[in-house]
C-alpha cells in the first residue's frame, strides 16, 4: 500500500481499531452490570458472550474479504452497518433484552468484518520494525474504543437518554464511513485488469470466478499448513480463558456482596480499562527495547496473572466467611486492587501476544497473511468466548470460589504451552 495512505498509516488504523472496539465495551463493561443489577442470573449474563460468535468466524470469511471486492469496499460496508445498527438501537427500550441482543449481534458482525479488512491493511503498511508499535496501537485504541463503549456511553447516558446516546454513536459511524471513502488505497490484489473489449471482459469474468475460488482454497491450505500454526493456536485459545472468567465475574460478585453499583462502574469500567490501556502501552514499549524477547515477556506477565487470580480466589473465600462490615469493606477494596493489577497485566500480555501472532503471519505469502492472522485472532476470540459463555453456569452450579479455582488452574495452561513449545517457534521474532 503506497503513497499517501502508507505515509500516514497509523492514524487511519488507530481510528478504525478504536471504533470497532465500542461494541465490545458496550457488551463487556456496561450491559452485564446493568442486567445483573435488575436480577438477571450469572448464566444469562454469560450467555450474552455468545453474541460475539461473528468474531470466531473471522478466519472463515477472511479469504473472501481478501479475494473479493477489496478492503476499502468491505470497510465501507461494515462501517455503514455499524451506523445503521446503532441507529436501530436508539429506537429500542433499554430493558428489552431480546432487542438488545439483536442489536449487539449486528454490531459484532459488522465490527468483525471491519477488523478483517483493517488487519489486512496493518499487515501491508507496517514494516517489520513497526510491528510492536502497530500492535500497541491496535490493542490500545481498541481498548480506548471499549472504554468509550463502556464508561463513555454510561457517562453520556447519565446526562441524556438512551435514544440520544445511540444516535450520537450512529452519527460517529456514519462520519467514519464518509472518511473511509476518502482514504487512498492501492487496488486490492484480487482486482482484475481493465480491458477495452466487452467480449474479453465477459470471458475474463467467468475465468476470474474460477480463479477466485481456487485462490480461496489455496489461501486456506497455506494458512493451515504454515509452520507453528498449531502451537500458536493452542496458546491463543488458552491464554485468556482464566483471565476473562476472573475479570468478567469478579465485578458481578462484588456487586452481590454490596459494593455500590456506581462505584463499581467507575472502577471496573473506567479505572480498570484505563490500566489495561496503560498495560498495553507498557507492553509495546517493552517489546521495542533492543533484543526484547517476546517469549520472556509473555512468560513473566502470565505468571503474574496466575498469582493475581489465585489471590482473588482467597479474597472470595474470605468474603464468603466474613460478615463484619468493616472487614467486608477492606476486602472489597483489596479485590478492586487485584482487578486493577490484573487489567494492567492483561494489557501487557495482549500486546505481546498480538505482536507474536502478527510476526508469525508475516512469514506467509502476502496474499495469505491476512487470512493467517484472522485465523489466529478467531481462535483467540473462541477461547475467550466459549469459556466466558459457560462460566456463569459454573458459578450458578458450583459457587464462585470453586469456579474461580478453575479460572486459576486455566491461567497456568498457557504458561505451560509457552514453556514446552519448540524453540523454532520463536526464531526471528525479537523486536529490533
């Protein structure tokens, strides 16, 4: 990708990553607390995570995005879809769970399609020595989008109403879609040549249709056979399971234990998300240090994460045992501190992991890089989504302490995978 867009690639990438993070923030930080506060059980709140299913399918439709239409067209379609979905959301009642679910599903579908196109842009415009910076930008601004979708929309809702809040969100997406039209792109690799003869064009159209299908299967074959894909997939499917279970459910548990909803929204929706962003920035800075070892960074902070989740298990045990108001208040704020530290650690791990993924995807042919990266990203989302969707059933069936003990055990597994993975997996991934 060249010229005008290549020279200023970080600003468009950053904005697009930010706006696609808003639906996740809305679903992850805002709605669970609101729905739990009106009595929805843990199982039902957890099932909302199933609305993220379109993100799992990224690896399936990435070759189609790569081959058909070009990235700019898909960006435009998906961004317009986000705007229309938000506008529809402004017309529904805040307590209509079914309509909320349909709106969130539509937002997730559009933002997942957008993500495939933006990841493809990033793989094309970022040089090797920009990967850690580019992935820091991706993770940080996606989380800024989550912050906007969680704490930002909550704050806006306090001073307006549901209709105004979602109308403003729709306006943001519509303006973004107009801006996407103005970006300067090289024509996608799949674009056919313009030939004067109409008869030749007709023949070429049929030929290209077969070639497109062959290229899609060729891309899928290369992605699945790429060296190290199985090991990386195993790591990314596991690396967030225990963490997401803890981060998603500890706030709800504190709400049940009498922590004020307004204070919880501030700490969980603003402070923890802000610390996650800072962690991502710190992770990017760490990786850009001379001879920084991605494996060492992932190992170090994954162990920190294990310790923090074990601490939360102990806190839950103590909160279940104590009835003294002063003791409970102290345990509340220690629990909040553990969530804050866990959010920071999560940010560091996310930046290191996405840099690792993108570095390995760059080893594929240019035509397959987007699909390879999207496959890994889909596996990563699947690991978070499947477990997060079922975690509520574990809490309702076995209680918070035993379910958190499972979270702690799961947080050990990615450490073991990184430790036993073959050394060639980490060849040539030190950041210069």
